[in-house]
C-alpha cells in the first residue's frame, strides 16, 4: 500500500500542468480585454474585415478634364448608330457597366451587330500611367504579331495607336481593330470587329470606324 506524507497526498503531474495552462489562458484573455478597452465590443457576430472604399481628398471637379459622371450609360459615350450606317444592323441590346468611386471610375459598353461587334472601355486614372501606356504602345508597334499591323495615331488625345489583325480567308472576312488612347486622366480602348462569310469589308474603313469611336468617347466624356 502506498503511504501518504504528513502534508497530504501529492498532486499528479498532469493535474499540475492543467492548472498552469488554465492560469496562462486567463492571463492572456485579461490582457486582450484590457488592450481592447473592455468587453463592450458592439461589432456584430461574424462581421468580416472587408474595408469599404472611401474616396480621398481629391475633388472630382478639380482633377483632370474627363469626368465619369458625364454619361449615365456607358454606351452613350459611343456612337452606335455610326456602326449601323456602315451597313451593320444592330442585334440585341447593348450591355453596359459604369463605376464611379467619386475620385475616378470606369465605363464599359459592348454592342452586337450583324457581322460586327463593338466594345468601348474608358478608365479615369487620377494617378497617371503615361509611362506604362507608352511602353505598351512602343512594344505593339515595334513587334506586332503575325498578321497584325500597328501604328501611332495623331490628333487623338496626348498619345494613341492602333493594332489591326486580319485573319480573313477565302470567302470569310475577319478583321479586328483595337484603338488605345491616353489623354490627361483618361484611358480609352475601342475594339471593333467585322466578321462573316461573303461580306465585303475594307481594312482602312474598319480602322477609321474604330478611331472615330475612340474620338467620340473622348469628346463625350470631357
């Protein structure tokens, strides 16, 4: 039989360790409560840590000559009727999306036509990205992919260029032109594509149509 000492039974090692852990946990909880200002946290249970965007001090009326609020519908910044006048009837309803953060924003419009499609994008960039734009422009012009031509455009914002890809074969026409332009706080990209069987499309006319839409968008957002 095991004998006990005069001061009572000795504690099991596991019991001593458990008590130590509980004391340490209580100390940590107390410290956290003290640092957080007490236990009156009104945050709802399960609240996420997502931060809502807050516009900065810059006023939209003081920065740049292009404003997101000039049009309520992104497609209003383009001339969709001009595409129909080229002989491509509209098909379906245009899709548009507008974002206005108060100090910037973006516009996007996509429209379908018979044997053609048009997409326009405008980004209001308060933190100028001129250097990046010029790098992209130089790269596109210096080394266009096979079947693609590219060149700078004049009198379209501060800087602009186009790329034209013609993958037409036999009786099928497939021409796509992209025009990109940068001016002060605005970046514009237009993509105009003509495709279909047994249709006639002039490469230069397609390019001019895309350039016209870029110019229209910049004019309407001033």
